[in-house]
C-alpha cells in the first residue's frame, strides 16, 4: 500500500460520521449532517467531477509514462482496492473531513454528552439553553437534535394523555389543542438554534466555495510545473510557495475534502518524481518528512496503549491530519513500510474503540432488560383495576416512579429503541385509559352528588326565615347531617355550594339564637354578674381571722345564689365558682373536720331546690355509700386485730391498726353528720 493511499474511498460521496458515537448511532448523525449542509455546498457535483477528471486525465498533459511508472500506477491502483477494506482509516478521515469545513468544529468533542433520555422536559430546556449560551453553534448540532428528539417524545406522550382526558370529558377530537410553558420555551430555544445555525452556514458557504477554487488552482499550478523549462532551483522554490499557499488556503466543503487532498498529494508525488534531476532537494524533503512521520507513528503507538479510547481517537485524528496536511511524501523505499506501521497503530486504536463500543452495546442490552421489566410492571398495574380514589392515587404515584426509573435506566440498542419506546407508551396509555375511565365514572357520581346537595341548599334557603323553630330546627339539623353523608362533588363547585349552604343554615340559626337570647336575656344578665363575682372571689385576700373569712365566703355564696340561673350552656360557671370557694376554704387555719362541714353546708346551699330534689337525692345516696364503705373498712381492721391477740398492745403494728381504726371512726362521724344535714334540707 503506497503512502498516497492513506485516505481511501474518499470520493466525496460518503456522508460524514461522528467519531464520538457508537456505530449504531452513526446512521442518525449521517442524516443530520446531510440535512444541515444540504443546499450549502456550491455546485458540489461539478467540483467533484472536475477534481476526478484532473486526476484521471493528467497523463495526457505530460510525457508518456515509462514501464516502471506504469507498474507503479498499477501497484497504486491495487493498493487502493485493498484499502477499501481499511475502515479504521475511513473513520478517521470521515471525521477530519467534517472538521475540514471549519476548524472550530473539532470543539464538538469537548461538549459534554449527557443522558438526555433521563431528563425531564424542564431539564432538557435548561440544557439546550446552556448549550446555546456556552458553545459555538456548529459544535452542538448532534446534542441539540438528540435533545429535540427526547423533548418531542416526552411532549408527545403528554399530549396523547391530555387528548384522551379531553375526549373522555366529552370533548370533540377536532377541537383539541394543548400546549404548556415547557413546550413554548423549547420552541423558542430551537428557533434560536435554527436561525443561528442557518446564518452560520450561509456565511460559510461563499468562503468554502472560494477556498475550494483556490485549492483547485493550486493543483493546476503544481501540474503546470512539470512542463516548465527553467532552472530546477527556481521551479522548486515555486513549488514550495504553492505548498505554503495550499496550507493557508482555508476550509473547503467536507464532501470535496478527501478528493481534493488525494489529487493534491498525487501531483505533489509526481513533482517529487520529476525532481530526479536534483536529488539533493528532493532527498532533503524526503528525509524531513520521514523523520516527522516516524514521530507521528511513535505517538500513535503510544496512544494504542491509552485506555481512554475516545481521547486517543481524537488525538489520532490530529496525527492523521498532520500526516496528510502538513507533511509531504517520503522516499519510495519507505512509503509502504511507514504507512503500514501507521495504519497498524491506527487499527489497534480502532479495534480497542470498537471493543469499547461493544461493551457499551452490552450495557445497552442490560438497560433494555431493565426497561422491559419496568414496562411489565406498568402493564401489570394497568391491568389491576382499582375501585377507589385512594387506590388510584397510589397507582398514579407508582406509575410516576416507574416512568422516572424508565428514563433513568439509560440507552438501549438503537435497533430496538423505537419499539421499546412504543411498548412503554402503550403500557402507560393503557394505564391512563383505565384511570380516566374510573374518574369519568367518578365524575358522574360527583355530578349526582352535586344535584343532591343543591336540593338540600334549596330546602335551607326556603326555611331560613321561618319562625316555627319547633318544626324547622329538627329539619335544619337533619339536612346538615344529610349533607355530610353525601360524597364528593366536582372540585370547581365544591367551595361555591358549601358557602351557599352554610350561609342559609347560619342565617336560620343566628335568627333562632337571637330570638331565644332576647327571651332569656335575664339569664345572660345573671351570667354576666356571676362572671364579675367569680373574678372578685379569685382576687379576694383572706384575713388572719377565720371566723371573719368564713362569714365573707358565706356571703359570697349567698350572693351567688341570689343572682339566680344562667343559660343552660353557661352553667359550667357554677362549677368554677365552687371550686374557687373550696380553694379559699382550704387556706383557712382551722380544724379540718369543722372546715369540711362548713364547705359541705355551702355545697348544700347550691344543691337545694324546692322544685327539684334530684341533686339532693344523688348527694344523699353518695353519702350513704361512703358511710357503708367506711364501716366495712373498720370491721376489716377490727378483724385483723384478732391475729394479734397474743401480741402486746404496745407493738408498733398493733398501735398502727388502732390508730387507723380511730381515724376511720372520726371520718364516719363526719359523714353521718353530712347525712343528717342532707336530710334536713328536705324540710
């Protein structure tokens, strides 16, 4: 294989493939590359034909080839045929051809590639915005189109869900329309991208055409040197100037890159062969090129050991570019050998990279298994029909968690990507249909409930101004109870009808309470007086004279009783008053038994009612039970003394029992006195 065959099969027809993608992704990127450049290359077919024609017919512009030269051409053609199998070189050169249109395009390798499939629509919006702000427009096309694909897929899923809900609610499909803020924001970002990228290609188009014309002219000028009859040193100087012009001629269309470079190298080699009259000049160049190419080979062999396959591949691209664009040919005796060595290093990197992609494919297969499991779970949940709102809410949360897990599970093999996505959408759609059907029926029930509650509202409003409290009050309480038993109504009506019902009920009960309060005003006045008396009692400071303090407290009790009754719902204040009285009595410094009787007499004053003896009856029954309990305790203690018949009376245990019996007898006397007092109240 000869050196000038290092860029094989580059006839300008092959679409450009991205070097940072798996082989399964390259087909997609080819299409994108074609769509973005379509219409931007100026008369590409004509230019390509011109370059090919120059290469094929150049022999007619010079003297006939010798037999040796013919053999070299035959060998060269054979090498080109063999090189058709060198895909490891094609991949490098395809990427370099893509960069040939714009040197900044190589920066696409520096753009971080993220898992767009796992991102939400809001996250995708944030990512495309970041790319537009932080990177050159020509370096992000692959990323933007992946983001677009993922965003559209997610929005399409949401759109289908909203459409089904719209139709289930009774809407006509032809009237359906839905968008959201995320979609509007993405459309704005993508519009900005398209406008910017189109402006970029429009500006670049003219430059590419002019640069290609310049390079083709340089090729013509080099061809012309073969027929110039002048001093060889002068011709060589002109040749070096043309080489420098070529290096600075600027980018050209990617589909013309390899063809133009191969034609250029062919004529450069022919010129060096033409230099046989001045071997010193030629050999000097050959040696320089040979030394530099050995350095490139050594670096390529080092890269073959690098574990970072993407990084080594990108640097290998640079080495191929240097080999091709910066350095000329070497002596014929070295051409085959050094190219073979460089090609082998390239193939080693290529093979390692393919192994890396194979590992990625295995990882994608694992992701596929995980996604199949998730789809199966979604399907199972969709088939299990729930019968309650809470059960469906639980299912909705489970589906949301599974959806997130599906998107975070990673990429699957490209060949099954669409089918996997379709199965996922179908599983989710089946679940949504079941959910929508349930809530559609639930809404029907809610509308029935709404009708029932409106009927109750009508009853409340019809009776809210009634004065027949005896009849209407039970009715109003019943419809309030019925309201609570009726289920949910549509959310949009819930607050409105509740306020309407509550207002009618409150109107009636406020009216009833106002009239009852007017009738029982004296009871409310009594309550106000008792509140003031209670506050005064709590603030009362006792003197050091127990008799005077007892008289003061008894006067308070008498005053309290004279105030009279309070409303039924306010009678709790009596308990607070007698609790405060007891607290004051407890602070008096006097015999506890006498104090107990005084407190009891105060209590009896409150219990006494000539027309209702129930409170006195309850108190009398309580005292009798207490007397009976104390007698039983005394009998038990006296029986216990029989166990101590042979024990001396001064024994601590015996003394303790006698003391306990005495205390119980005193307590018994107090309760008997209380019983006498209660019986006296009946007179």
